[in-house]
C-alpha cells in the first residue's frame, strides 16, 4: 500500500501552496479550494459549497469478503508568530487527518451501513521561543462528521460499494460568517482509499462490456474513483476530488512535493532558485512545508536538476 499512500498524499496536498510559496501572495491567501466537505448547515446555505462526498464503485467479491476504507483530509489551523519586539504575524497551515472504517463485509443481503464518527476536538499548541526569540501559537476548531460505508449485491459475485463522508460540524446559523471561518471547520481535500484484500474492483473508466450498465449506475459526488496500485492490481481504489487515470503514479524524476496544481517540477524549481533573499526570508518565516520546499530546491545538485529536464515514456503499444 506504500505506492497508494504516496499517490493519496500527493492528492491530499494538491494546491496546498502555490508558487512563489509566500503567504503574502494573493493566491496563497485563497487556498483550500480542492475537495472541501463543508459544514452541512453552511453548505446548505451557500450553494456550491459541498457538505458531503459520495463514492460508488463496483467490486467483484464473494460473500464474506471484507472492504477496508480510509477517509483522509486536511484540517486547517491558524498560526500566530510573536517576535521578540512584539510584532505579530498570522498565517494558516493544515494537518493531515485520517478516519479508518472497519467491519464492512459484503453479503447477499443489504445490511445497515457501517458508520464511523469523525470527532476531532478543538485545540491550541504553544511552541516556546526559538533561536530568534519568536513564539508560535497554533489553534484549530473541532470537526464533527461521519463516514458511512455499505455494500449492495447487484448479482452473484458483484457488489456496489458506497462510501459517504458528511461534515456535521456546528455552524452558527445566526451569523453568516466568512469563507475563512467555514474552511476552518471544513474537511479539506477530502478523499477515500478503499481496499479489498480478496476482492477485485472494477474500473469505472474502462469497465468490461458486460458491466458497463452497472458502472453507469454508480453515482459519485465530488469525487472520481480510479484503480490504484501497480498496473493490473485491482485490490484498491483511490476516490479523489481531482480526475486521475487508473493506476496513477508519481514521476520518479520528481525530487519531492511542490504542492502546485499541475506542477512542472523543473519550471517551479528554477523559479524557487530565482527568488530574492527577501522573498526567501519570508518563506522561511511562514509555512513549514514551504520552508521544506525552499531548502530542498536550494540543495539540489546539477545532476538532480538535469533529471527533471524531460523524458519520453512509452504509454502503450504502437498502432
């Protein structure tokens, strides 16, 4: 599952930060645009802000086979840095969250969905002064919701698996709030990983002819399920808020995450290397992941840079 987790993590952080990775950039003040599952009350009051994510896919299995489900998302938190002179700087970050569902077993009869609660408490974390005598306080809102999974037999040996992620975090109805207020209570970049150790999932992109009608009946809301893992492996599905192909993989030439939508490693890396000293200093004082990008890019050797220059790969048999 390491290969799948690598792809899932890339999906999780797609668009997390955009070059030039400075928090003062306008586009980095309007992040968290991909795969948001907002509080239900907020979503119902603000059209276009989804409050649930629904995945439906097909599984070839025998009664008694199990399905493991993991819902993953980012939890937005605020960061306040206080310098020795009393100056303050505020920004946003995110933490990875996972909710695992166990106990889903397929059978000939439709049983009640397996429900797993999402219950994350509000919190605050204080970091003591660093070498520059700056203190950092991080705060986050609590999140509430549920993950519901079920299996419905379509015919002997074929099941429709449904996973629904719902955000029930309280939202103050008497106050309209702001987008930032809502996002701090949102499951950001939400996606699901489904794994059937003994079963075989069916590609919804290219289903067998005899299963096309069943594949067309699958209803997916805010997500796009594809086969994950090595080519030919049908034990795992990644259901993500962005469109992927079956069996996606990370380019081996990529030296690490850049978090930029449709990232082009060489272009973004050279852009980072061209930043001024003042711009680099701003990045170092902001999001820790942006600082990691800066440190990694500046440490690349000429040979590693050349690996990103370009490569041709065979994508299929010649006509």
